[in-house]
């Protein structure tokens, strides 16, 4: 897939910026939270900083980002985006831990970006195999960053280079990496649906359905229809889109929460839980002064393929 990145619009003058600037922004949010967040943290990722471009690290370390952001009005958008990123990651990894306790031992991250799970695999998950799916350039960039940070590729983590706009290739690509479609797996698909057309999202859900055994899980985030109910997008969403476009990663699409039930059911999944902005804020942000709101109309959805004999 042709991608126009920061390198292009910066005329190649800014070396080393991420192949996926929005993945970099998500890692930056986790790094910033680890470094400066109020305790208890919403989600602790002590390795995010190591994967962030050194130029961006300067933003985290002395909190220059916050000062510059206040001046440019960017700060509120960054904080709402950061809170959303942290809340969905926390929700996902809590559900993953619970699933792993039942014996599930395969974790697939669709659009893994700079997620550092490969090096953070928690105690008790020693048998978990990880499959990281993303565009080839993004995975290569991540591997180069990890090498530079002294983080060797773990034997239990396999990169699966794939353009998710061609979702039909997913089952084969995973199988070639050693994924066992006959055993339950946990799929996380965070911050990615916005890049794909609704049709590609539906095909991707169908593809996940074809390669998942009963007892599997899928967590994803989407917007609800209310986001588009007004003539204009709510300001925070419009700004997020503008920033993504500016950085060469337009977010044209996605599937709406209201459109999820049919493709999920067709793939054998039932929604177990769906949290909107108010529920996410109440669960993860209550009483905090560092993070106050998540992006409006965000929905984090946890779908489960019922185990055999289950409901
Ligand atoms: C906003 S980042 C989120 C990364 C990660 N899931 C997280 O939460 O930190 C979106 C990710 O989706 C990936 N992505 C976007 N379009 C894709 C496509 N067509 N195929 C594979 N990955 C894609 C990007 O490269 C990027 O890594």
C-alpha cells in the first residue's frame, strides 16, 4: 500500500520518524504516561519510551510537549487521544490476562504499531505466542528501533507483515507464522479500523472468524454513529483526523459500532461488552487530574466466540 509519511512532507529532512506516525503517537502517549502519569497508572508501559523516536523522546522527557501543546491548542486533543489509547490498552490486556488464565495461549495484535507487549509479556504468560500484524514497513521500522534499544526479538513473538486492506490473506499469513487456527486465540485490533473501508473491516472480521476456534476473543475500538450525526464532526475527532492527515496517515473510514453486530455474528462472535466514553472514563479516569476525557463516541468492544458447550 502506498504510504505518504512524515519523511515525505518534511522533504526527507527529519530522519528516523516512524513508518506509522499515529503508532508513534500512541507509543508517545504510553511513554508520557509512564513517565509523568498520576499513580496508579491507567496502563503501565515502561518500554514505550525505548521505541519512540529520539526526536519525540525530547517531548516526553522535559514535558516540552505539554508546553508546546498548550500554546498550539493541541494539548487537549493529545490528552483525549492518550486517555483513549491507555484505556483501550488497559481494557484489552486485562481481558487477555483473564483469557490466558483459562489456558488461551495465542495473542494476535492486528495493527501492532509500536506496542511493546513482546517485551512486557507478564509473568504467568510464559506459554503465550504472539503474532504482530502490520504493514511490512511498520514492522521493519519497529524491529530496527527495538534492535537500537537493545530489545532482541523474542522467540515467542512473530512479525506477520500484511496489509489488512487485503484481509483474506490473514488466515494464511498467520498460519505461515505458526498460528494454530484450531486453538483459541485473543485478537486485539486497536486504533486500526479507522484506516480501513467499512467493507475491508467486515472482510477482516470474517477472516478473523475463519481462523479462530471456539473460546477466542476479539477486542476492537470503533466510533458510534453519533459521531457523524451532526453536520460537523465533534471538535476533538475532527482535530485528531486533521493531525493524522497532516502526518501522512489519513483516517478515512472504519466501521460504526451500530454496524458491528452482523459481521461479528457472521464470524461466530457475540459482543460480551461494549464501553463508550462515559463508561471508559468512569472505569479508568475517575478522580484523575492528568487525564480527564476520552475521545467522544469511542466504543471499545469485546466480542467472544463461545466455547464449545458454552453459551
Ligand atoms: C494508531 S496505530 C495503533 C497501533 C497499536 N495498535 C496501538 O494501539 O498502539 C494504527 C496502526 O495500524 C496500522 N495499520 C494501518 N493501516 C493498516 C493496514 N492497511 N494494514 C496493516 N496495518 C495497518 C498502522 O501501521 C499502525 O501501526
